[in-house]
């Protein structure tokens, strides 16, 4: 049967319809080709062919919609972007080559020389390096504040403040920022609130619905869920996303079609995985609290957590990452980590495989001693990303660590 005998299937606008989250995660954004494929297609091509020089000119000039060059227009990447926008309840999403590229692209496209950022002190260590070492060279300044203290956010505002940056829950101590309250403060001061939603994903938390302007993700983590690819995404209103898209088009921090396809497959099971991660992490947090050799457990699902009620208010569940302090120093923490056998020693998180790391010398290792102290990163702190293995097997492996302290 020839191609011409097939009718082109129309793409249903799932992202615009009143569907539940799990349906959107599976269906939104897909654009079937003339072949009528059921699964999402991969378009591994660097460029696209035009029917005429006139059509090429119209595409490049923005007079006609269509694919131009995969640095900024690719059907697979576009499908991933549409699905992410649907899941976050946003007008538009722009995919990037990594989570850090998502943050860099957001800042460089929406800030200028002389602008000021108020940032939570409890963020991923590379974000601090990005702000302090690189964005500072462009004349963009930053002030770090306690994410839990709305008065600290307010006191840090200057006439030049144009952006608030919040990671909630924080990495690795599970500190929360009140998204609605911080958004209100940002808007009162003509600033945008950017929320890093990496730890919760839209399956557990949707910051835009709570007043945030922009959401960023490291798709490398839970959106993929199996540690296969590196990527990121920025989500928000079309006005700001057009600026981010313009930066990606020129700067080139683009997502590959293959990685976009992998992330789309991850999104199909996102809700199921996030609820399972959350349940496992809760069980492990409660168990760790009862073990000798553990001084403190950081997890917002615990009733003792100072922001437990806020977590219940702005999240569906508490996520899969927790941290704990062991009795002793850095050497004790290292002995704990080295004694585990099943859990992977790696700085990544959000995997179906449980992972363990020492933040002070890995993910936050490049921060100054003063910055670590301010963020609560102690030498005896360990971060655990709880995977989907058997709870009893995870406990058994952690017991090996406890015996080594």
C-alpha cells in the first residue's frame, strides 16, 4: 500500500483538554506523522528540506511555521516540550541540554547587566557556582537567603531585583519555601519567581498554579527516572519562554531528539514512580529515625519536620530524597557510604535505583566552607535518593552502613 493511500491522523490537543495528569503524561504533545505511528517518533536529523527557496526564506524569516534546524526546531523535542507544558499547566516549555543549561538560559535571557537576584541559600551547589563565578561577570548580582524566612526574602530586595530563585524542597536538606508567599513578594517588587521543581516534578507539585512565573527542571532526574540521559526544561508563560527560546536558538544549549524521546518515555510513568518513590522514602525516613548512629533525618514527610504542614499544603506527597546525619565526622559518613553494597554511590538522584552520596565533597563540594555552613551542609551529612527496590533490601543495605560507623 502506498503512502498516499494513508490519511494523516490528526493530533488531538490533549494539552488543551480537560484530562487528568496521568493521561496528559502519556498522551499530550504527540504529533503523528504521515506513517500513523502509535509510539512517539524520533527525528534524528540536523536539518530539514524545503520544497522551494521561497519556502526556505519564509521559514527562516518567521513568516511560515515549520522546522528549520534541530538546534531550535525538532519534532521530537517539540513533543516533549508540549507534554511538559501540559503537565505543569503552562503556556509553553523550552527544552535544554541539561538542568544547569535550563537555569543559565533562563537567567541570561531574562536578566541584564545591573540586575539583582534573590536566591535561596539552599540550592544545588552548581547553581551557587553559576551565580557567583559566571553570572557575576555579566554584572548580575545575587543575595542568598534562608528559603524558609519570608522576611529574609523581603529584606534582600533592592531596586535592581528582577528575579527570585527558589528550589523547593531543597537539595539535600528538604527545606521548603512558601511558593505562594514568595511569589506575592516577588510580584510586589516587579520580579519573577523561578522555582526549581526537580525534586517534586509536576506529579507532586505545580508551582505555576501557586503563583510562580517560571519552573525549571533537570530532566536528568525524575523526569527520565532511570538515569539514562542528561537534559533540562524551562516552563512558563509564552512571553518569557519566547526569550528563553531565542537564547537557545542562538546559544545552542539544545536538547537532542534522542534524549527528548527518552524523557517522553519517562513521563509516561512519572506519576506512578513519584508516588512509589515517596512511599519508599517515607518508610526509610521513619526507619532511620529509630536507628542508633543516626543523629538527625531531614525529610519533609516526617511530622517533626518544621515545615511538614507547608509540605502537605503545596505538595501531593513528599518525594524520594532524604538526608541524614550520622554520629561522627566526615570519615564516619564515608565509612557508612563505603559499607553499602547494593545502593549506588553516585551524585545523581531521581533514579529507580537508590543512590547515596556525601554532599559536602560531591554535589556541594565546590561551595566555600562559609556557604556550606550557611546551607547546613555538615561533614557528617549523607544524602539518599530512595529508589524502587524492595524496602527490606534497602534497609538491609543501610544496616551495613550503620555497622561501619
